[in-house]
């Protein structure tokens, strides 16, 4: 509830005009600087977290081994953000979500602009299942079909292009079968 003030009575919480105008000027300056940074560097530069670690994974596909450069999302904050808001991703890039132990995992595409192939990976590095071409912005839950240790996100359609299928092997030190 707001406090009532009689007409002609001064409000004890009001700042003198000189201070108010200085605060207004500083606020306008900060807003201008923020807007300039936003325009100069893009929206991600202002609020971007530090870069995620990167590793190479190799998948034994029907067409032979194929390497991907992937960012590692190993903590809650990076896993929660994932590939949200990304407008493009090179064809052989992706994101690997690493979990401390095998568990049922659930993904969605909220705030994700790119269609993605979501590949669920068992603790031994074999592919459990693939959710192809997940629909951008969808809040429909995409579950693993069994407990998994990791999830790999690639550009939508990439798994089909390369012949990536369940039970193929994903190589990386995280799975104990390749370099980090």
C-alpha cells in the first residue's frame, strides 16, 4: 500500500532535484553504453558466460569413423542453457552433455532455434537411441529410452546423413574408449 501525502507537504523520501537529475543522467549514460555494446558485439557478448571446454568425439558410422568438435556441458548451468539461442552451428560441431552416472534423461527444445538430432549414449559409449530433427522451440519432452551417461546434440538431419544409428560406438575419454 502506498503512503498518503497531503498536497503541499514534502515527501521525506524524495531526493533533491540536483541529485535526481544526476541519477537520471547516469542512468541514461549506462543505458546508452549497454545499448552500444549490444549493437557492437551482439546479444551474446554482453551476457555470455565463459566458453565451454571443447573435445573431439568420433562415431563409428556405417560410412566409417566421423569426427565432431563438441562443446562439453558438464555442469547444471551449461546443461540448462545447452544450444539455446544459437542461430547457426558448423555441420561437424555439437554439444556433449556429460552426466555423473547413468540416468533417464529428458530434453526439450525451448528457446532452441536450430533443429537438432538428440543422441542418447550409454555409459559404455554405445548409442542407445536417437531423436532426429527435434523441432525448434518445442516444449515437448524428449526422453531417453533407458538410463544414459551422455547426450550428444548435432545439427538436425546430420545423423541420417552420416548413417549414425543405435548401437554404434561413440569414442571419447569420457566413455573410456578414446582420447580427450
